[in-house]
């Protein structure tokens, strides 16, 4: 999910199922699969949240009970990166990119990846094929006897 999509999940989505319909850029709807660990984490959050989680209000709440702001999320993520020793490049967008790249490397269908990411145009998703081709070329160059530089 994009951060804006996650922060827009309504309380009515609880309890989370194996997939969630989200509205992405341009108001386009898509179905996003949810891992059990994510569903469990959200269930724990909902159980501990001190604010009422109304069906017509955003699921994720800020300190005073309003919708969680992107800026607050970004600060918390930056803090978590520091605690975990991760580089500043470990962003939500980088995670989306890694997700798509791993799917593609495992033989995922480009159209299916486009749908999962919510890209309107296939050309946006095709960027990942360039990354995968570059990675494969680097592996080939380092492993192939004729590809090695002496």
C-alpha cells in the first residue's frame, strides 16, 4: 500500500480479512492481499487504541484521536529506522519497490504486479523490469567465465 492508502483505511475494515479493497491514486479501487503478520499487528493496534474506532472514520488515529497524519507516520518511521540501524533509503516507497522487484524476479506476471501496485499504466510498472535486467546482468558478469573482467 501507499502511505496515503494505508492511512485512509476506515474502521469498517475491521476485522481485516486476507485481502483489502483500497482506493489508490485517482480513486481507482484495487484489492491488496494482507499477510497474516500485518492482520495480527492491526488487530493488536485496534485492541490497544485508546480512541473509538468508528466505521466511518480512519482506522489509524493520532495522539488526540484524529486521523493519523502523514508527517507523524514519517517521523515514527524515521525513528524506527534509527533504532533498527536501517539507512534513510529504507522508505515505504523503497519497500513497494522491493516488493515489486522480488515478485518480478520470482517470475511474477507484469500485469499482476501492475494491479497489485495500483499503477494506472503498465509503463510505470515496467520500470521494475529495467532494475531486474540490470541485476541479472550484474550476476551474469560476475559468474560467467567469459563475463568476468580480468
